């Protein structure tokens, strides 16, 4: 077996099995965070609200195509300072977001901002967006702060909730009024995204790794061998826990 593949597989199995029995259940913990920050930008509008939206998609899809949205059209104002918005299973966009965050692939998230103009109640032109990746691609991109896991994302964990805490919202109209017509707003906001979840039981983690092996771009023979190894570990845990979970790579 290719030495690199062998090393990677041993690492994956160790990550999936270390420190937990086959029947153990873990409590809900914080898995990842992201500080969503606009430090003070000027807009030609009389802005009084910020529309937030998280789009997400698979980096390995066609041109990084977007596949869903989370917190779609969430409008925040100064009245929302200190508020928390939560998405859980069944909420719009949550299941797709949770899947990408645990599929073992390097995916991306677009944190978008649009601004409400008090004169019309609609969104003004000139929004902004930041592309955020799950792990470093070597290009200096913004990254999610993954607090657990040993790979590119949270493979092996079950996402329970995504929370968005609004820490600060600020509007200054007309601010410096660069056009001299009173139609200008300097705005800023600070929000904290928190992903919570649990570590999957060992059999579930191993099954997730088996699925991942079949998604890898490997020749059929190697794919089958890797899957067989994980199946052996899965059977061992089912028959006797960690003490029996020894496989030969």
C-alpha cells in the first residue's frame, strides 16, 4: 500500500477511535467559531439596517458553485445588539451547511452584507462579501476557527446548532458627508458565529470514513482495501469495543 495513504488511514482511524468506547456519547461542545466583522465602511445611503446572509458551496463543484444559504435575509439593527439567532436541524439551509462542514472536503462559505436604506425600506447598492474557507489553502484566505478535528473540516462530528450573536451595530448618518448632500452613512457591526455539536459514536465515525473512502479518487482495488480495513475496525468495535479494534494496514 502507498505509504502516504497508509499513514493517512492510520491517522484517520486513530482520530476516529482515540479516547472513546464504542458506546460512549459526548456532550454538546463548541466546534468552530468565526468573527464576522465590518470595522466601519461608508455608504451612499441613509442606512438603518444590515441584511446578513451566509451562502455556502462545495469548492470542488463547478467553479465553486453555491448550494444553499443560512440565516437568509436576516435583518439586524441597533435594536438587535445582544441578540442571538440560532439555526438547528430543519431550519432553512442548516442541513446543507452541516453536511458541508462534516463531509471531509475543503468547502467555502460567503458571508454577505447588504444595507437597508431608510428612505425606501429596500436594500441599497454596494453590499459586501467575504469568502471564508474551512482550512488553509495556502492563499491567505479567511478561515473558520476549527476548535476540534484533525482534517480539513469537522468530519466525525454531528452539528447540533449554528448560533449568531450580534455583539455591536453602529450607524453614523451622514458621518463625514463626502458629497455634501447629507446622503451618507458610516456603519459597522460585530457578530460571532458559533457552531456546536457532538462527537459521533465510534461506529458512526467509522461509517463516515468508509463513505469518505469511496468518494476518494482512487483506483477500485485500493478503494476496496481501505474500505475493508475500516469495516474490520467497525466490526471489532461492535463485537468488543476498543480492546478488539486492531486492524492490520
